[in-house]
C-alpha cells in the first residue's frame, strides 16, 4: 500500500514556510512532528523538499551508511561561505574534507584529550574564581558565561591563544561576529529568494560577520607561521599547518586551515555552552539529582581540585550531561540522502515512502530523543537512563546528539570532557538557584540551542570554603620505593664546546622511537649540544656534518614508518657513492622479534646504507625488542653512546643511571594521609559491552588443536565500527593464575594496600585489595624485566640461587633464557623458593596488564550494535619449562559466559586493510586460523553489496586450518557465497594435506597462475595471520610468483614493495 508523506499544506509562493517561526525553526518543526508523526514533509520556497524524521524506527534505518550519506542541509549550507569545506560544512566526498578529517582525527584521540586537560582546567578555574568573587545577589547569565568559557577553552587548547573573555565586559570580536553569522544564517536558510533579495540588511550583516571571522582566523595563521611552537609542543593549529595527510602526503592549504579554525571555534564552543546551561537549568529543577551529584563530587574529590585521573570516577556527572543532551540536543538536526532510489519506513502492511538521491532527510533530534516508543516518560529528566546498567538497553540510533557515523562530531570527546570538568567544578564549589523563581524556559535558536535569559544565583558551598586554602595533592611528594619510571634520571659529567650541534632523527608511528629520540635530545642538551630533532624524512639531503647524527627508527614488518620512508629510499639510492662523507652517525632500532627476519630490517638498511655512502659510525647500532625489556635495551645502549660521542669529539662524557624515582606500595593501615589524597589513575576510552553469545566453533579431533570461539558482544550506545577495525578488550587474569601468585608471595587476596608516587599505572589514593590488583592490573604472563630480576636476587637468601637469578639479568643471557622462554616473575619465584617476598614488595616488579586487540569478524550492518570476534584460545606447555602457559586475554574471553560485562573499545584498523570500494575489483584473501576474522567480515560485506549489483567480482580465499572436520571455520558461509558466485575457496589443511599443499601459502603457490592473473588485473590482496609464519610466508610466495613471471628477483621485490606502499593492493594484518 502506498501513502503520501504527511505534512502541512503547500501554498503558492510561500510553500510551507508559513508554519515556521523564523526565530524558532527547530521548535516549530518539533511542534509539527507532534502533529504529523514520525515523518512529515516541508516544502520551503526555493529549496528542495525536506523530509523531517523523528521516529526512531525510521532514523535507525536512515543511519545505515551503506544506504545513506551526509547531506548538507540548508541551514548548514548557508554557512559554506564561512566554513568552506571545513569538517562541519564540507561535503564528505570532497578531497579537502577527507584530508582534514584524516589529519585531525588523531588530534582528538584520548591521549590528545588528556594532554588538553590542564588548559581546560586553566579556563574553568578562571570562571570559578570569577563566580567566587561575585556577591550572592548578583545573578549570572549562565549561557553568556559558559559561552565565554567554551570559546576561551577551544582557543587555548587548539590554538594556544588567550581570548581572555572573563577580563572584558564585551565578548571578543570573533564571538560577536560568529553570533551574528549564526543567527542570520539560520534566518536566511528558509527564506524564499525574493525575501532574501529584499532583506538586504540581513545579507549585509551576514557577509560582514563572515569577513570579520575569516580575517581573525587568518591573523592567527599568520602569527603562528611567524612564531611556530616547538614540534613537541604542537597544538591543533600547528598540526593543521604542518601535518601531512597519511594518504596523499599533502598538507592543508591556508584556506583549508582557515576553514577548520572557523569550524572549531564555532562547533568547539557553541554547543557545549548550551549543554552546560541546560544542565544547570535541569539541576535546579531536580534537587534530588543536584544533591546526589554534589555527593558524588565530594566523595571523589574531597574538596581538592579535579584532575584528569578523576573523570572516570565521576560517571554520574557524565550521566547528567547525556540526559541533558537527550532532552536538549544542542546540535538539533542532521541530514542524509540516499545513494540510490529506495523506500523508508516500511512495515508489514506498508511498503514505505520512496526517496531519491538528492532528497534531504533531516533527523529532528529533539523529537527523536523523545520518541515514546523508546523512552519511557520522555519529557522527564532522568539521569539513570544512562547508568552503566541501563545504557546497553537503549536501542541503536535512539540517542544522536553528535550526529551519525563518519560525519559524527569529531570533537565529541572534547566536548564531554570539558563539560564534565566544568560541571564538576560548579557542583563542588557552588549552590545554585533561579534568580527568578518564576522563570519559564525560553529556548534561543541560532545554529544551536541555548536557554534564553537564564539568570542564576551562585553561592559558595561550605566544603569549597573549607578546602580553598588547603594545598592540593598535586603538590604533595612521596618517598621513592619500588616501580621504575619510564624515563630514568641520569647523572651527566663532561660537556662539549659552546655551539656544538647534534641532529636527532626518528622514524616512528606508535611513538616509542620518537620518545627515545626526545630523551636523547634532552640528554644532549644537558651535555651542551644544540639539538635538532625531526622526522627522518626531513633529513633527506639535509644531514649535518659538523656534529653527531643520531637516528632512532622503528620497523613494521620490515617496512619503514611513513615519516622515514623517503629517507630510507634516499639512503639506499646513495649506496656506493660519497654522498655522506663527513657524516658521523649512530642508529638505534625499535622492533618486535616476533617479526622474525624483518625484526630490525629498516634500522639495518639505514645503518648499512649510510656507511655505504661514506658516513662514519660513531658506535655500533643498538636494538630494542618490544617483546622484551626494551627500556633496558635503550638505557644500556645510550650509556655507551655518549662515551663514543665523547671519543669522536675528543672530550670526556659520562652518562649513568642514578637511583630511579619509584612508586610506593604500602599496607593500607600504614599509609600516610598524603597517599590517601592522591586520587585514582587516569581513565581510559573503554566502555562496557555485554557478551551476547560465546560458541566453540571447532570440533576437536586430529590431535590437539586450540579451541576456536565465536564471541558476540552487545556494544554500548554510540560505539560504532567499520570493516577492518579492532575491538580492544581489557582482560583479567584467571583465578588460577592469581591464586598461584598469592600462594608464592604468601599474601591473602583480601590484604589491602595503597599505592603512591607519580610513576605507576596502578590506581592511587585509596585502599585496594591485593587480589584485585593481581587480577585486573598486573601482567602475570610477561617476561620478567632485568631490573625485576635484580630485585628478586636481592630478596634471595640462598647465595647460589641469588647468583643464578642475577646472572639471568645479564645481557648475554637475558634474551635467550628470559625473553625467548617467557620466564615470568612467578616462574622465578616458583623455581627459586629461597626468594622471600610479599605481594606488597612484588607488585612493582610486574608490568601493566594491557588491552588485547582483536580484528572484528562481523560487518557493522549484520546485527546493529553488535560486534563479533573469532578467538583462538592460547594454551600449551610453558616455554620456560614451568607449568602450562595460557594466554591471558583468550582465556578470559573463553570463560566469558553470556551476560558477562567486558570493558572494550573500538580502535580504527589500518586504512588500507579494507575491501576495495569498487565492487568490481576482485579480492585475493589469505588467512589462517582465527586470522579469518576480518576476511570473513569482508566477505559478508561483499555479499551485502552484491545484492543490488550483478557485476560483483568473485573473491578468492586461501584459508589455512588444521582439518576440514575439525576447525574449518565458517564453512557454511563459504558454501552459501560460493553458490552465489561470489567466492572461490582454496583451503589448506595442515593435518590433512593434499599433496604438497599443507599451508595457505602452499595453496597460493599451487594456484600461482590464477593469482598472477588477478594481481596484474588490479586485484587487492589482503592477508591476515601469524606474523612469524603466515605473513612472511605469503610475502615470500608472492615474491616468487612475481619472480617466476618477470624473471628477476629484484624486480619482483620492487613490484611487491610498490603494491604494499604505493597502490596499497597488498596489505597485511598480523598478530603474534
């Protein structure tokens, strides 16, 4: 049955514009939604029709990014002259938007947000101080005050610029211009053309405001170019001016930077100030919520200033903010349009409404957030809707204050962190009341929503007065005792002549190599060097000859980091020449020995290439293995480096470790008061998912094989993922492992301790049960560090065993007998029973229990809000010879029954490790065991996309497993896809080999002619599996396939390298 989309009657000339109050556009449409239902049609003169959608059922449908994409609707499009192709106003498929999005995503990572906290606190403290000095009879316009707060915060955190809005009666000219532009843009958005032509003053105001804002933004850019910040202190503006797009290698143009600046200054403050204003309004109306919030803040902070570490324990404040955004979504709408003609809103007896590409489907978020089909008593403020227990129950796409999918707000974490911090300070320091007891909410609209003329009286709370003069915990100090810092203190003797230079270069993606380079530069400065620190690519044709050149670089599966690729190519091109004569250098490599032959490939190539080009080594190359005690590797090498540098320069330089700063672990009853004031550790980005199902996939047989599991999780609201992404899981040690540890350490699990000091990953400031520390925080499976071995030796009462333990820490034995055999602290305690330690003494010897990353094996559209993993349980005799080894994370997940809560986070996968966008491009997929996970998701995606196409290319899957009847995972799906002509499977069974085909790479070689044909036709080869066996095996096999066809090994390596680094048609994902 076909129906016409409901909506107000359209009249000539004015269309349906008569239904809208131009000053209350959103509120007018909300009222119409109550009248016409979950979808209605607006027809504004001079504009395409707009489908206004507020039904969660239909919104859930149009949020499917495989069917719909972002549509810049009229109100936003009117801002295009202001924001250009910025993140807010740009088109998703525009190259400028894509580049800026890729460059700026890391700028809002959890690590980046943590670094911004102090600047946020700086501005928040200014507002707190201002309100503290007001008389109680002086009311505050909270919307205006929070506007000053948020604009100053974004200016300081993003651009290191102080607007100082709290020190002036008038707002900064940028803010005044922005308010004008937003108001006029909203008013002009739905005006008929003739009305715009007549309303010349509004157009003139709008154009002048835009010119003013862009002029101010350009002044910021020009000033920063004249006065750049040091690279290690970059803010977002520096990132925009200097960072390269990881895909194109290009930097943003000045115009694009200006567009993004304007975008951040608008979006970075406008909506957050509204959120805080509405939150204060609801707290004053709901006194029980206000009192509970104050109680939570008092319990967590006790009167001291908040720190970043406290945010995770202030979850109730976050609940208040999320409920506020439900009732008052300050960014109240987002638009989408379909890729192709489709129908929406279909039911069992209704075929739905037809919509076409270009149509605007506008989600009316205030109405969505009050859909009675989803929200019980939707108009009532209830912060418990977003409690940890209730959040997972909220249906998918019911709460959308930050937009949808790829175009969701990039600054979501920034906004919530800033709002949580400021609201916490308000609750901690002030009582609040309406200045006018009869105030009725009036919502002011521009591009966002804010309460109009909300005047509040703030009076200082007694708890705030009591603590206002007390020193903060941040100023307290604690005696060092147990846990080494990441960066040890050093003693330096000797110095170089004034003006001596040193060039420190790094190649790094994860940050480890860069961190080492910065530590070298710091020490060099103490010795007297003027240091030049930069990425390796910046040193092409630019190596100094009047001072040492120190290079620290990582190697990723034998490939250089992106910021070292050009340098490596240049060095290799100069081999056999005299291009580097006069250069004195030394190389330190960072890698993972699990990568086998490629472990130190890039550092070695640079080291040998420089020597072959005439440079002189200062000292032998060093190497750190992140699988072992890499800090110890680096510290030992650096000590020798400075001696060698001194020899080259003819001066005596000595650098030695001094007693390292250590954290303190004491029994709770012995903890001094200062330790109990330090507060918990920093929060993470992890949230609670619920295990939906946990199934064993393999049947056993054919000898011992690892258990393979298919585990589904119900993700928390707003946790979305894309094909190729990872799900990070926070594991817990098994009860068996913890019992073993506490038995060896003769400590009861309920024993409570307190941790202090600055350099520990453990929670601080409150008593913790030892059993919980060993369960949730310590990596009991990690090889013992060399410093831990020395501490264990000190606690050994038997001289022969003491000598044996100390010997294990020596460099000539440590790697082979500790790292390679994964000899843990518990193994040492088990083997040498003369070591006498308690858990209190042993806790600092363990490293942190880190999250484990798993490739997601489901496609986002399969079961909305659900992610699946394919997990292989790791178990077998311990390489150390002591008992059985069981993988921490896989054991934890294997035992997780349905309804078990698990802490998870979605981590973006490598951009290249995704299916081709063009469905006609074939895929060659190679995987083994649980490495099938992401490949299975790619195949599900292929099947879905092929439903509407008849030209989908067939995928070729080489899958290695033990046997067809034991662990041939997802066999039924392969059969279905094969029947549809979408897949051809070439299995390899290691326990049931067919001829010479035992592993996936063997099948690849057998079918090399077909593989070659696909490669030469542009197929994308995607490989997932073990970094020690499958990935290098496939790389070697592909090299040999190409060599056989082109007749030259070197040419084959060059072609495969180009596939891997240029065309991205050979992409690997590996694990150990």
